[in-house]
C-alpha cells in the first residue's frame, strides 16, 4: 500500500472539531488536517493499477462460496464449522487480535497468546500483522481525510473493497509506511519473519486450508467409513468452514470501513464521518460502535452507553480472568471517573 494520499472531498457542513482519534500507542502520527492545495495535488486512487492477484483471489473465493447454495454441500456440521470459524477468525483473530490488541494496544497478553491470535488472523487472508496495523493506524491518523486508505468519501464500494484491489504499493512505500506506523510491531522477531516470507498471507491461508481439509477428511472417514458419505461430509465442512467463512469474515471486516462511516448515529463530534451502527455491531460482536471507537481508540471497550453491547470487550475481560489479558484500558469516561478495573 503506498502512502500516496487520495483526493477526498469534505462533507458539506462538516464541523472539524478536535478529538484524540489517533492510535494511543505506536509510531508518530501525521496531522490529519490537509490543505486544499495539497488535496488537489493528490492523484485519484481509483485510477491506480489493479492488483490482479488480489482481484482474482477475491473473485474466485466468492464464486466458490456459492457452493453453499447446492444441496450436496449442505450439512449441519458444515454450518457449525462456519459459525465456529466466524467466532475464531472473525471475532478473536481480527477484531480482538489485530485490532484492539495490536493496533491500539488496548490490552496486553502473554507473548505466546498474542502470537496465537496473530497466527489465526493470518489464516483469514487479511494481510500481515504489520501491514494490517499500519493500514489501520493510517486510517485513524487521517480518517476521512486525504491519506485515509479507505474512506467512503471516494465511494462506498471503494471503502468496502475496491481500495484493496487498487492497492499499488512499492517496496520503498511499504517500508516507509511500516517505519511510520508499525515499527513496534516489527520489533517482534516472529512478525518480522512473517514479513520476509513470499506472499505470507497466501502461504498461511493455503496452509490452514490444507490442514482443515485433511482434518475434515480424516474425521469424516472415522465417522462414516471410507465411502461417498464421508467425502461428501468433508466437502461440506470445507466449503462452509473455510471458503464461506473466509468470504463472510472479509465482508464483516470491510463493513466497518464502509457502513460505519456512512450509516448510523454519532455520540461524539469527531473530525471524521464515523458512525455507530447496530447492524454492523451484530455482525462483528461490537465493532459497529465505530464513532465511540474513533472518539476513544485507546479503550478496549466501545460500549459507551449501557445498551451499546460490546461482546468483544466481554471476551477480553474473560481473557483477563484467565491471565490472558492484562492492562485492559477502560473507556475514557470510566478512566476519568476513577472507577475500578
């Protein structure tokens, strides 16, 4: 991803009041205010060359996910594999692992547990930890301004997925982005090793898919014997538990970039377009309270009103009970009140 900024128009009548929506820890963040002269000089990101490796992979998996519509691939075991996968990869790995733990350092975990969550996140085909964190911290530093990598001010589709397939990074631009936004991530030797792999996201995803397939076949053969029923069950579990789950987790992750910057209500007058959206909250177990998050990104919780339920935060608190999460940062209004942990 290059750090070349996009031409993003201002929302008519938007008030630019200050907030502290930059990541609370990590590399120095640039000022999100960009002059009109600067903005006009930036190239149109929608005209960047298309990343055909991303595009072909995205399209292929979406087409394969349509197999769930065929009766042959339906099974309740497959549906269960899908649901468990959404929790493990779409809740624990991305929102809790990549987002709240790594990007914002809103809680700490033992290194082995942190790396476990990161490894699971690598199995979602959503880039390396350093790259994901750098993208996200850049988003907070320039949210809905010129250098935001995925603002809906360009278009809704751009924010949802198109920014990924037009991503045109160079080695120098990537190094610069890492140096500015993810230096702390690359201080970990495991994450540095991941970066050195060729196509690391692809390698991890393919490896996890192979392991998943072998386990599905092995368990199905043990249950049904070496026959057609076993292979049908294994195929069902793989299609639902790997392919459909991957596509679903992609879209619920991307919906935070797109839907919650367009639709919803605002508790805080931040300098971006972030919104609180109950529908995205249901899909992501809490990430939809996005205006709350942009107003207080340091917090491990985005539940600022009693009814804004944040299941991901409850999971983090549960981790704390077992010693897997420490230094859990509460919302600013709780911190200021001097309330307990």
